[in-house]
């Protein structure tokens, strides 16, 4: 007789060899589930490294185009573009300027990859306003919800005109999905989809992104429009349902890692695909630990993304999208 001299439990039996573990695995990451965020900045001659996000850069138009082509080559599902304009003002004028940086970069991306992967645009004002808030401000410095919706509608049309196949409103204004759906439909873009950042928490884990997109609020914070991490997942479910009722095609939860319960709850409550944003702080934290030799980088990345999928995300936005997709092929 070979084999162990003790009774092996059922769960353990399927862990014995790599082949058994592969056979029994229930969650996988497909390259096409991944979306790469791309930062493109106006008026720079060469890519600018983002210190707090080692390996991520602010792209020139040319290097953004290359990054999009590489992502497509690696088999990712899509890219989402963030623009950083040379000039910012109170109303974020560059956001819906047909010659604005993100519109130009969208045109470049579509010229490069067509419809072979999904080309998306983040739809918000914080990268474009000089005050760094996600909307227009009232005289007293509060975000003016309804005036902001008019800006979002104009941005949606500009992004769709530039070739965006999906727009991703990330400002957490009430009624933003309905306003954008209406604007798209009445301007001949009823085929452009909306990926709503439905459950977006006021999180410290966006810190490095604010370096990347140069959009830290110049006063105050986003706590009056983004969600409180101390609220239960039911609030996120309500937000997601509202967005679906307003016309969202995909709902998103953000950040991902600390909010896996929210991902699960939303997945069980809506019929549309659920995306989760593996945000900048999650990226930087892991990269910093890896750079110090404190963690096995490749395994940790895989584990992080698998965990997000296991929680129920259909789509994962991650700065590792291209690398991971290439590794998975
Ligand atoms: C807002 C926006 C933010 C992120 C994506 N869209 C920043 C914020 O709300 O402050 C954060 C993404 C990340 O941290 O990776 N346009």
C-alpha cells in the first residue's frame, strides 16, 4: 500500500497536486475581464512617471496610443482614458472641448484599435477644474448637483463624438446616469453604453491617482458626494439599483479590495455586469511592499485580482491589466 497512513479529508484530497487544484478551481481571470486605466496629459514631450505609482506614467498622446495598442495586443477587454488638460478652470472647459486632450486621445485610441477592444472614457470634472472638485461650485463652495449634470451631458456628447464606446461617470452626482443617457440618446448616441461608478466611497486609496490625474481637491474633500466607508453594503445596492433604473449598462464599485462585501451584495442585486476598480492606492501599496522585498509581487497581484473576481466582479479595472493579460495568455 502506498499513500498516506492517515485518512485524508475531502477538501484536502483536491489540493494534493497542481493538476487537481487546477481542475477544482472555480474562479479564473480572463484577460477580457480586465480594463486598463490610461492617463494622458496635454502639453508634455515625453511620458512622466508617477512617483506614487511605480510603473505607471502620464502619457503623451503618442505613448498613450502605444499603451492602448499594447493592451489590445495582450488581449485586455478594454481601456479607460483619463485626460489631464494643460489649462484648468472653474467649469472644467477642457472636458467637453472637441480638441480637449481626452477627446484627442480617444480619437487616437479608436484609430489604433477600432472596436477590437472597448474604448472607454472616464466622465468627470475633477481632472479639469482648477478647484479639483467633481462638479461646478456654488458661491458658497458647495458642489451644485444640477448645474453639474448639464456639464456631464455635454462631456458625454463630446466623448461619444470622439469615439468612446462606453462613458464612465465617476462624479457621484444624483441623476448623472439619467442626464447622460438622455443626452446621448437625443444626440444620436443611443448605442454608447454607460458604466456608472455607482458605489464610490470617499476613500484614502485614491491618493496616488490624484497625483496621476493632478486632481486633489484644493479645499475640503469629497465626503459630501462620495459614500461613507462606514455605511453597510445595502446603501451601495440602493445606489446601484438607482443607476440601473436610470439606464446604467454596467455598475461599478470602487475601491475594490476593502469593499468585496459590497461587490458581492451588488452582484446579487442587479442583472447588469458588475465592475470593480482596483484603485491606485491598492496598486501602490502592493508595489511598495514588493519593491521592499516584503511580498511576492506576481503572486500577490494574481491573488488580489482573483479575490475581486471571487467576490463577484465581472470586470476589473486595474493598472496591471496589460501585464496580467499577457501573463494569462
Ligand atoms: C474621479 C476619479 C477618481 C478615481 C477615478 N475617477 C478620483 C477621485 O474620486 O478622487 C480614482 C481611481 C484610482 O484611485 O485609481 N474622476
